[in-house]
C-alpha cells in the first residue's frame, strides 16, 4: 500500500496543463470544452507506456477547493498514453454520477470562480484520487477581451450609459415619446391624472368619463363614474352590452344587457326582464347563493300587487329545507311545501320538516288533512274515468268511521274499499268498521278472499305466534313440492319464511286426511312411521305390526281374567251427549288402576289395550275351562274305575250268596 501511495503521488506531480487548440463546428459562441496535456510517470520517475502506446481509464473532477470542497463536475474517459504523454479534451467524456455537462463555460463564474481545481483518478491503477489536485489558471491575454460577444445587464454594477448610446425605442422622461411595439411595466403603478397612483392603473378621483372604448367625443362606448355609480355604457339605446370570451372578431357570448333593460344569460335576444338559456340550449340553471353558517336564506320572490301577495321560493340554511311559501296580504307567508336537503323528505301542508319521503298534512296543525287524489281518464275522453283519494281524512272531532283512519276511497262510488282504523289499527277490506286485526267483507262476492301464486313450490301462508307459541305454515302444494302437487299441508315451521317444517296435517284432493303424514293411503291416517293407524270410513284399524313393537313381556291370562272379573262394568253416557244415548264399559281410572297401561294417562282407554285385555281374559277363561274339564275327566275315570270295582265285588258277593242258599256254586 505504501508503494502505491508513493506511486500516485509522483504521478500527480508529473501532471501539467497547457491550453491547446481544438477543432469544433463554427458558431457565434466560444467553445465550452477545455484541452490540455499531461505527463505520467511511475514511482521511479520513468514515463508510462515507453514501449508502445497504452490506454488508461481516467476520471476527471472539478472542485472548488484543493481538498474537500464541492464536486462541481466529473466525467470519465479512456486516454491513450505514449511515453508518458497524453492529450485530453474535457467535456467530451461520459458521466460518472456526479454533476456533468458537455459545456464547462458555466463552471467558471460566481463568487468562488477563482478557485477551480482538477482531480484525476486512474481507475486501472487505484480507486483513490491522485494528490495533490492541480489548480486551473487563466492564460495572460484572457484578462483583456478585444470584443464582447454580449453584455449581461444584470452583471453591471458601475458606470453610466450615455443617452446617445441608447436605442430610439427607449422612452425619455421629458415626454413626447411615440411608442411602437409591445410595452411592459413589470412593476409599480401607472397614474392618469394623478401623481400618486395606488393601483396598477389609477385614474384621478373625479367624476365623469374615464375610458372611451369606441368614439372620440360625445356618446361613446366606455366606462364612467358618477355619484355612487360605476357606469358601463353603449352609445345609443339600440346598442347592447355583451359579455363573453374570445376576441372581438371571434367572440363567444355568455350574457347580454339590451338597451331596453332586458337581460339574457346564454340568450342573445331575451324576451323578458331576465331570460336564462335559449330554446336550443341542452342544460341551463340559475344559482342564488348566500354565506354559510346555518343562518341565511336565499330566495326567489314572485309578487303581485305588492310585497304581500304572491309566492316565494326559499332555500333556508337555518333548517336545511327548500320551501314554497304563499303570501296573501302578509309578508311572512305560509309554507305550503318543503323539501329537506339531507333526507330528501317532502312535506306538503306541514309545519316543520317532513318525517317521511312524502308527508301530506301535519297532525300538529288544526284542520290539517293528509289526503292525496289520484285520477285518470281514457285518452279518448270517453266514459272510463276514475279518481281515488288516499290518506288520512279530517272529520272534525268525530273519530268513528273513516275519520283519522288511513283510507283508500273510491271517489266515483263513494265507497272505502280499504282502511286502517284509527285507534285500533284494525284493517278493513270492504268494510268501514273492522272489528278484528284483519276484517274482510265480501259483500256477497265469492270468493271473499284469495291468496294466489304461480310458484311450483306452492302457495304459502305463515301464521306466527311470538307469545310463547310457534310458527305454522299452511300451503297448497305445487308441482315442485316433495309432498306432491295439489295438497293442503299444515306444518310447524322453524320460523317465518321457512320452506321446510314438521308436517302436522295434510289434505289430499281425494278427501284423504293425514295426521303426521303427507301421503295418507286411507280416508284418515294417523302417523307416518311403524304401523300407523287408519280409518277407511267404517272401521278403525290400529297399527299392530310386530316390526313396529319392542320390549315384549309375557302375561298371565288367568291373572288378567281375574282382574277383568273384578273390574267394574257399568252402563253410562257422556255428559256432552243427548239424553237417551248409552254406552257400556269400564271407566279409564278403574282400567288404569287394574292394568297400568297407556303410560300415566288414567282418563283414556286405548282401544288396542282394551282389546288386548279382552283377548287375554278370554285366553285365561279358556285355560280355566280346560283345567276344569281335565279335572272332571279324571274324576269320571276314577268313578268309572270305582264303579267297575264295586260291580265286580257285587258279582262275587251274589255268587257267594247263591252258593250258600242253593248249596252249590254258580
């Protein structure tokens, strides 16, 4: 590292700069590049490239100080060195990231122009800049210029230019100047008739004509001042004052004030005092503006006779409304319609802001009636015409009937086909006195009401109870229902709008009824699993499929027979039945106490239990009879045996007696 540092130091001392002639394309300006030579040696003082020319990559930098300072310019070049000598043109290299320009003339001006140093780095040999930097000096005759190419007026800080050296275009203070060409006042004020102008163009503070735009005397186009007036005028009554843009020969008009006083905005021929837009204009508008602060109003007033009659259109910042106000012998007027700026709500006949998108009438205003009439007639003007009133009618202090209810009135026949009753909230269709939340009166029409739908999943009606109840769905099935088309189904649904639920009851077009099933195969079917019971119109059939049963337990028929024998059987009638109707059988309490069947229910007897008990008792009776028969058979056999034995004994006794009597055996 020490050898390299010494080498670079010697190399730096060997540099010398000498101005050289350069060849460039001719022009009126001095060249912006600098030509100079240098001589490179190694650390021993021997020139580089002594055997043959060699290229080296050099970086040249201009600094404003011998050490440190600001890097003003830098470029990189490949330089050919021959026996130590090289020639280079500064300003023709390539940028290396620092400030760079091909014209170095601007680098030798300013407050530090006397201090310019060149630094060189031979990148093929070391990344460090050769030290010391070399200071650039002027050649002797550059201190005197025989001819100045241009004069920078901003750089003059002393001396005087004689009047004789001034151009004829320069105005003199003595006056009498005739100017040609463009004149510019870059700063200060111009006074006409005043020596102390306070504005860029200032006229004397006197009344009268100020500027004549056309005409040298008398009536003319111009500007004038009179007491409390700024006058913009034409020359005669037939001339107009026109505003617009462009230039006189290519002018686009935006507003015109006629000599008659009519004003046209976007209209060159106004037909009234103020006309905005022309008949061919696509879109036009008028704006009346005020300051903000929620305390101002902007308005357009339409009056007749005097200020107390007519209409006023008001944009009221105080409550953010647009109002239509009528006046009849009063200046304040009455608001007939208002529109809320933020909500868009429209109020007709309301005291304050509307509470809905459209509010007609106001319950806080005495005598207010919120009614809207909708009417139509055939295009031919024939007999087909109708008018309907919708709203809340005002009927004085009478609140019965349609008074203060929401109604839809048929004006033509004087009827109210629909109403929501005041106070109760009951809805009446075809009646003015609904006595239920929904009261439909058909007036003899059939059907009285209809719910119609063309959905393939049927026509649905939701019945919901939120007071501890549930949601019921009643629907007429369509072709897309899983239950099959044409059925009336009652389901307990999970909630309003649900399309699935638990089927509770179904009616088919064939008159069949399913309880807990939607596909009844008989007139009445109860249940949809196992072996459901059914009725075919004459016989009740209980389900008794073995596959539908479980927990089988054997019974003692004789014990059942004993319980049946002890069970009270009587004749009776139900309390709700007419006199003369009689039934025979036990009561549920006795039956339940005897057999404990049908769960905890002791007020009903299941028919399957009753028949099962009867069958078991019959079986017990049969067993009892069979046991008695067997016992009788055994006794008879025993008696027969005993009788045979007695007969044999009797016969033997008879033979003995006979032998004794006759003396001989028999």
